[in-house]
C-alpha cells in the first residue's frame, strides 16, 4: 500500500534547496550605496549630531556595544550624479514601508480619494490640479504613497544631473510652477504588467526658466476608478531643440536591437548613454557602459515594435512600444547631437 | 545585543548597520531567492532592502521589531523585482533547478520540476506567504506580522498557494505545462 506524500514535508524539503549565503560583493555594494545615502528622519525630532564613520565595508568585527539612539534631521538634497543642488524643500514624509510614529506630521496622502472614471478624465483633472497647484485635488487623484521624481538631464551627455522628489504630491513642496500639458498624451492600456502607462508632453517653469519635457506615470486601478501612481518628470537643457531626425534615430536603434547588432545599437547612442528599466528609484535598473552592452546582448532576442505616432517634447521623444515577450509600454528617449543620450522603459 | 545595534544604526552608526546587515544578509538572500526563484533578482532585492533599511531605520519605533520590519522591506523589494522581471525577461522553458543529486530518482526530479512550475504560477504575494510559513517555519499569525497584512489575508493566500501546488504535484505527467505562458501576478 502506498502512502500519499505529506505535502508539508515535500514543500519544506523543496524550499530547503537553493542558495542560503549572500555573496560578499552584494553586501559590499549595498553598504557602499548606503554609505552614500542619507537616513530619512521623521519630522519634528530634535537635532543631534551625526557621527561620521568609515565606509561600511571596513567596519569589520571591531564594533562595540554602546547605549541608545540618536536621531538627526535629514535635509533632502539631490540624488543625482553631480551638478547644481536641488532647491531645498521640507523633509519628505516617511515612505509607506516604515512604521508610523507619533512625531510625524500627517501625511498629505490622507485626503479622501476621488478616482477618475477614465484616463482622459484622470489626465484632465491631474493637469488642472498641477497647473492651479491644488493640493487637495491632486492628492485625491494620487495613490497613497505615490512619489514624483524629477530628472533634469545634462546638456551634453544626457546624464542626470539634478534629481528631486516630491513625496505624495504635496504641491507645497513641489518647485515646478505653471505646469501645462502640451496636447494629448500617449496612453498604453491593457498591459500585462497590470498598470496603465501615460506619457504627457508638458512645459513648466523652474527657477525662472521655462522647461519642456515629459511626465511619465503609472495609472492604478482602484475600487471606483483610476488614480495616478509613481511619476517621473524628464526635462533637458532649456532652449535646446531636438534633432530633426530624432524619430529616425530611435527607429534605427530599434531596428539594430531587433537584429541583435549590439555595435549598431550602441552607435545610435552617446558614449555615456544610459538605459533605465523602470521609472524612478528605487524601482529602476540603470545600465551604462559595459553594463549597457551586456544588457543589450542579453535582451537582443526580444523584438520591439512602435505603434502610433511618436511624440516630441523638448529634446525627448516618446513612443508606444510592444515587446515580443508580451510587454507593452512606452519608450522615452532624449536625443542630443544625433545620439540617444537617455533611453527609459518604465 | 541586536536591539543595541539597531539603536546605534538608527542614530547613524554605519558600523552598527554593517553588523546588522552581515547578520541578516544570508537569510534575506535565502528568502528572496525562494520567492523570486532567480538568484540575480534575489540579490538585487536584498541590496535594495539593505539600502532602504539604512535610509528608513530612523522611522523604526521599536528596535525589537527590526527583523519583522526588515522582512517586510524585503518582501516589498521582491514584489518590485517580480514586476520588473516581466518586461525584459525572454521567455524560456523552465528547467529543473538542480541537477539530480546522487541517489535522486527520476520521480524526485520530476517532483521538483512540478513544484517549480506550480510555484512560478503563484503571484508574488502568495509565494511570500508560502515561503515564510514553510521555509522560515513561522505560524500564520507570525507571517501576518512579518508581512504587515491581516491574518485573514495570509490564510487566504496560503489556501490558494497550497491548492495550486497540490494541483501541480498531482498533474498528469503526460500533459506538460507550457512554461512560456506562465505569469507572475
């Protein structure tokens, strides 16, 4: 007589197989990145001095146990690779992954939600609220915890030089002024990934300059309708115009990628071009240099097609995109001097 | 001792955080791999988790809850990695995760393959519940605490995950699954 295998035992034995040790290089990379990352502190906590210390990975076994905790106020700043500092703004509210504390100010996202029935309605209300800087209207349309990252790219290489974030779409902390949509967006729905995606050409004023670029944001389906979620704004150096052959340039890259011709792909891109898979930190992988070459090599079996009419705004081009693995989305490019400087696929 | 380390790290001590990270890293990797079934993505998830933990640690009120809090960050990172993986991953036919060990029967290899296929059909939230219960050995109430979801939600996810995997184990071997159509939630 045979006995039926015990499911729990089978499951446990199967799960016991597999790696159980974190590679040192991963730990080192995490500690290096943490070393460059400021801790985020709840608002209202008193000042304490923060001691500087050696980089994490050299902090080996020589730690001693001492008593209790200090908290220091953290000022947000640019997370970019250099260049001018972002404007100061109030400390951000805590991320959704942290525990709430009594010392935190109420998060702006506590407002009641008023989902839109359609994407057209969502877009209309969103940009009306942004233009009029109506925080309540904006937060009624925003997913709780949604963050807005703004990326300004360098005039020569497309490298991001300025990054700042507006947690939970509190327009009181949003330095962008006079936000105005420029025509109709590209909208991609019915995505296997689950969230619809929108790319909206727009202009705004920042530090007395008129900037042109794109908002790219996810649309979340919630009970009652649609809200907007994670958002990134991209803009380039004011006053620059895009290459007249921009659409041909991105199409040449696409064709080369489909053909598996890595060198031809890279020939359409500037020497320090970056590819972003995802929209904003931390939900983003960034590739450049040899990592970009490797990424192109490993994804060359995936074929890309564009659909609809690409949109141009400033030095950026957006195109609705379908991948042969079923993914549907929007490809966003910045074109400088005939080369792709930044390529984003959220 | 861990509570003291958490308090130090919360105050900005990078040495204390490094010690915490070393102590937690292996388990984080093990959990992430078992949820994502991809070592590269699991490593990415762990790296994201550790950086985020450092950044957000000052908001952790109770140092004694560090492990549960860290697990929650990890699971969220796994969810993000799972979503990201669907964009650029080429469709590949699933292969058995490990070569048969000495003495493994064909039936054992097939069992692993069936479990793997079944597990990959689970959405990430069901995978997380399953891993926390069967791999970490947490009770369902403990799983609810670690994942930050209601107990009823945990029970529901475990129910569906278990049913899917039982069905995978009982699947007719003469009807192979088309792995290229399997999706994450």
